[in-house]
């Protein structure tokens, strides 16, 4: 049984909660003083079943501090990749080695390897870049607290996906992929806070197998207006059915979202979808993705080839795994101005759909990853291990 309780975040109803750093600051100054009483009140309701473990996500290490003070076991849960966590963990060492400065900025253009069996990567692609020096310093302190106060680091990954990163610390506990074993079932429950347009599933049922180009850039990325229009024109020119998720605020030009030349008659445009079911639908041919970790895991578990379009944070690290390590996708190349042309999109879609090697590797990776959730699979064993420890 799961019981939901809440703590106020400290903001007023009229405050802008789309400002993530403002929300984070208020939460960190408001919630820590309220959590102990909440725990005491919950424990008083059932003294025989007191809270035995606190599981806190990244950005919430204050909850681990409270748990430590109250003698409660603590563990951390990370929604991004194990490699992203390793890069955050190594922040102080990267400064010491002169690879980045004290604000987190790369000192020069180079590729480095964080640890054996982790792919080479450019420091400009680390998850704190483009978020400012204040976030970097906050992240470094956050990781120090998490390393000190949590016994386990639960990650939505599998041992087959990031073995090098998972070997960095014995605290890593891969429990992914975090999804139902069969995403093709008729369970209509959703974990999304946004309303899903399920008519797209009926539309997909009418399409040919492996014919639909699926396009989605997650819940945060905002595309510049001219780039948005270029993507629209590319989807027209590809001459294939497409399913495009355009959530509110997805593009910067609300008054003229689509170019006048755009027809879109081969596709379907929706505001939000049940993505796991979409990626497991036989009509999907490829996934044009921002490479956020949740979408990456869901695409892997759907066995769908990727066309990578990363924007920020950990998405460039995830793209490296998709294209260079697992070899289940291709990257869209930007021009000298950072722009991706419709010709580039058309060319890469054609190349991707014609690459049988990528499709075979995608299918093989899907089976290997999903096997972790089956009875006796490594992720299933790790979840059982964690639950027994938490009790």
C-alpha cells in the first residue's frame, strides 16, 4: 500500500513554479523544518510500523540529513543515468585534475574517461553545463551529502546498460527498467501528471508495421521557433506517417506555431501520449528523441532505433551511449550556428530506417534489458535486496 502525504514547498499560489531553481530554493529552506514532525505524526498512528527508511531523490539530500538525525536508514534514488551520477560524483576530482574550473566550466576542449569501461566524453557534455555555477556548486555539495548519508544509490538502469559506471561504487543498485514487465497490457493507469491523448493508439493501429516516425522531446525542452518550423517542414518532406508530441510551451512562438507551408496530413500531432505504449507499438519505426534518460530507457525497452537530438543536462551523455556504445541510433548534426536543417533530418531518417544492423541491435538490447525484470533477473534481485534491507 502507498500513502501520499504532502509538505508545502514555501511558495505562494501565484508564484511561478516553472522556475525550477526558485522552487528548489524554497523547498530546501521550507521543508527540512517540517519533515521531522510529519515523521513523528505518521509513526504515532501505528507504533508497530514506524518509518524504517527514507528514500530521497537527487536535490533532496536534506531529507537524508533529517533521517540520519532521527536514526532512520537512508538511501538515494536517481532518475538519471548511473554515468550522470558518476560525473556529478567526480566533480571535485575534475577540478583537482584541472579538467574543469571551480565553477564547473571545461578548461579546454578535450575528451576524458571518468573510469574504466565508461565511454570517452567531452566535459562540455556533463550534466551541470548550461545550468550555471550556482547549480554546479549546489550539485557538488549535494553529492557530498548523498555519499556520506545514503547506504544505497538506486538507479533506473540495468547492469547490461552501464557496467562501467555501476562498478565505480558498491553503493550502486540498478533496479531498472522501472516499468511494467508488459507495456502492451490493457492497464490504463498512468504515472503522468499531464492528460494523455490515447486516440494516437487507435491511429497507430491503422498504420503499417514499422512505418511511423515518432517525435517527442520530453517535458522540459523548449525548441526555438525557427527550428520548430524546420522540423515541421522536414516531417512533411519525409513522406512517412509521423506521430509528433507538441506539448504546450514546446516551441517559443505560440502565435505562429507551424509554418504556413506545413500540411501535416500524413501525421498526427498530440499534446502528450502514453509513451511506453507508443514505443512498444509495432507501427513505430524510429524515435526522434531529446535523449532524456526516461525516454532513453523506454526506447531501449521498446526496441526502437533512435534519432538523437539532445538539448541539455544529461542528454548528451545519454546520446553517447545510444550512438557509440549500444549503437542503436544516430545523431542529428548541427551546422555552425547550432541549427538542424530539414535536409539533415530527412537524410538521417532515411539512413536510420535503412540500417538493419541498428534494428537488430535495438531488438537484442531490448531483450537483454527487459530480462533484468523477470524472476531471477538482476534488477528484480536488487529490488528484493533493497526492500529486505529497508525493513
